[in-house]
C-alpha cells in the first residue's frame, strides 16, 4: 500500500534585495566596466588582485545585480551625453586615439568614417561614397602599374 508522505517543504529561494546598495568595490567594478568594457580590467581597477581579476570579473558579470547596475549606468550615460553631435564626435575621437595607440588601424579608420558622417562630410544615403579609395582600388592600380610589358 503506497504511503502518502507529506511534501517536503523547501525554503524559498533567496532573492537578493535589489534596493540594497552594492558594496563599494562592486560599484567601482560597475563604473570601471562601463568605461573599459573589459571585466578583468575593471576588476583590477576596482581593487581586486591582479592574479584573480579575470575570475572575479567573470564572476561579477554573472550576478544579476551587477548586470542591472551596469545597464543603469550605461542608460544614464546615454541619456546624459549623447544629446548632440559634438559629444558624439568627442567620444569617437577618444576611441580613435586609443585605436591608433594600439595599432588597430581598421578601428581608427572606422572612427574617422563615422566622424565624417556625423559632421556631414560624407553622404549617408545610398550606401558608399564613390570617392572613397579602398584596398581593392589600390590593388587594382598596382597590378596595372606592375604588369610586365608584353613583347610585340
């Protein structure tokens, strides 16, 4: 005969208090993550040991409260600092400078292209500007110049 055991009561899942402020190091991590875009660098800047910064950054970015705070900071920055073209151009200049320092010339070129578009120097309708020189144009020109002369 089957027994009718009462169901075992399970404790409610612990829900973190969303209204409770983050620890100071967690807040610093969120602020640095928004600025740097790299969890390991942000953890290191927030005061975590360099040897463990990568693990700490990964662990922190998996926490819902940290993710929510990062989204909140990004939202605040977007509404406060993306109001005019001058601010956007300034941000792109910072990205351009970092890209050049890191020898990431493709990213630097993209920054220049976007800056020109925001400033109104290139058309945005219809795709590409026909006056832009591409690597394909340069390769084609070099193949014509370096072509061996045929014997006639």
